[in-house]
């Protein structure tokens, strides 16, 4: 993989997330793909801020609760599928209803249930690049300098 956006440290990952959030329409499905500790939740903090749905410090990983909601009214759903083990558990989340709402839906670990999930509007892949992260967007997005 070539290109991508380089983020060195948490502040740069937050800034990249803010830039992504600022360009997202009101209703969008975003997949976050990356290893444990890649920075998916940190990027989500920035996205939530960029959308004006909350402050970064209000955002945390939904690993155990599975779904976090941000904004009043809710404008962002942050969903983590890492701990789910079956399609039956996935069906119990109520994703169909959430996806019908005017909100940005961010899903971590979508690859675990790819055959049961709709196609995303944006896929974000985060990889390690020595002392930084590389963030790839599909479809590609270039931000102004």
C-alpha cells in the first residue's frame, strides 16, 4: 500500500479524525480496520469532534458496551464488533435500525462480520509505519494544506 495519511502521535491522529469528521455528510457508514492499538478509537475521537457531536475526552472505546452514542440528538454511533462471536449476537445489536437513522455510524472490526454488513460509504484502514500510523481512506480523500 502506498500513500495514505501519516499520523505521528495522538494529536496528529485526532487532527486527521477531525478533518474526516468535517467532511462527512450527516448520514454515513464508516468502517475502521486496524490491529488492536492501531488508533481506531483515537481517530473516532477526532471524527466525533469534527462532526460537532462531542469532545474527544467524551469518546471511549465501546469494546465492552458495544455501542456508544454521541450528540444530542444522537449524531454518531460508535460500534465495536471485536467481542461478538456470532451473527446472532450481531443481529441482537439492532444495527438495521441504527443504519436507518440520520447519523454517522462508525464500526470497528467490521471484517469479523463482513458478509452480514452493508457496504460502507468510507473504509478507513490504519497500519503501523515505524513510529507513526498510516491511515488509508477508501474512497481516497485529500485534505487541504
